[in-house]
């Protein structure tokens, strides 16, 4: 996980040529935008902290990336979630299982207490510990996205537009702030455009070069959709695998609403596909 520049690849989808910034290639677990968002922690000397604390969903890519990072740094990693089902605890695939194998300490909270407890984490933090907010939606993410912006500038692709999908919007926002001379496209994957803007504004004012495209349909996060699976297969057959949670709606929306050549920044998350494909199989979307 040493400092290197991710390469650019060409990908032809539905007859259109895209450039792909291959951020998924850094590492199987600490990759994509989580690699960028955790750049500052990755470059923090091990001695600075003993414990990293975070919280959120149990299949989160941010959780897995933090678990991989803490393993490398020899930091203790405590991750808080709401109550989870026994069946999930017993799973031997997926991000949660993988993070546990990296030494993550999982702490479950009663659902009614979750919100209030999470709010106290900041207050009770000691000097040896660092708290990473859910999904890595944290101002520490800025530094790594400035590095990404500088890499793109130096690679000097013949495009004026960049695209990357949003969850919390942290990645797209800091990338747009650091890459003022490009249009940065994104789409929401969690909630609608209004919710995404609200999330972004908690970090910074939204710059004019950040364009949030509205998907044609309202999608619920982490639910299987036939058209998501289809665009996943299409891009995979074209030569690059993307994640099944965030990438599909951005791809569908870009193909529908844009015309120009775009540099798509791969956001990673491919390690979560195995468990997601299981769910697609159960739905009968995957013909195997
Ligand atoms: C976390 C994640 C996102 C969303 O990133 P935000 O910075 O929260 O908007 C997008 N794609 C993948 C694969 C992710 O893991």
C-alpha cells in the first residue's frame, strides 16, 4: 500500500469511450475512494494512535478498508453497529466476515441507544484514539482527494469531465473542490439529490463544477435491481468490474444524460460483490 499513481484505462460502453481511473487496483480491501479518504491516516505514523473507532453498517466498504488499514498499522479497531442478525454473524463471506479476520472488534448497540451513544463517541475520545465518522465522511478525507486531483492533472487526460458515485458525497465533493477546472458528475446512491446535498453541505459549500445528476428511477440503497445487474455485466464484459451498490446508477445515468468523453474514477468496492451476487441469485436475476 505504498504511494503510487493509479493507471488510466479505456473502456467502451454502449459504443462510447470512457477513461477509467483504476483506483480499485490499490489493494483488494483498502482501495477505491476509501483508499483516498483514508490517505491521511495511512500516512500517519503508527505510534500516533492506539485505537481507531468507527461505526455504521455491517457490510460497509469503509469498515473493511479501516479494518485493513488498522491491521497494517497495528491499531486496535473498534466498530459499533446496531444489533445484527445471528445469520450475519455466522457468514463466512462478505465485508463483515473479512473485517473480523483482520482483527476488528465488533460492538453491538441496542437500536434505541445507538444514536445517542454514537453522539458521545467524539466527547469521550482520548488522545490515543481517533474517531472516523460513518462511511469516512470526515474532513480528513480532503487530503487524499487532493492527491487524486493532482494525479489526474498530471495524467492530463483529454477530457473536461470526471465522474464518481456518491454515498455520503464526501468523495465527489472534495474531488470537485480540488479539481475546479473539471466538471465533476455524481449521482446519489443513498436517498435523493436533496439528501445528498444536505450531507455535502455538512462538510463544505457545494462548488459550481459539481453536477449532481438525478437517476431516472428512485432506487433503494443495497437492493438488487435487474438493470443494475445488467450494467454490471456490461461493464465487466467490456473489461472492468465495478461494485454493485454505487456504480450501477451512476453508469446508467451517465449513459442517459451525458454525451461527452468522461474520466470515471473507479470507487472500489469490488470485494463486496460476492455477497451481493448471492442476493441477486436468490432474486433470480442471475442465470447460473
Ligand atoms: C463508499 C463508497 C462510495 C461512496 O463514497 P462517498 O465518499 O461516501 O460518497 C462509492 N462507491 C463505493 C464502491 C464505495 O465503497
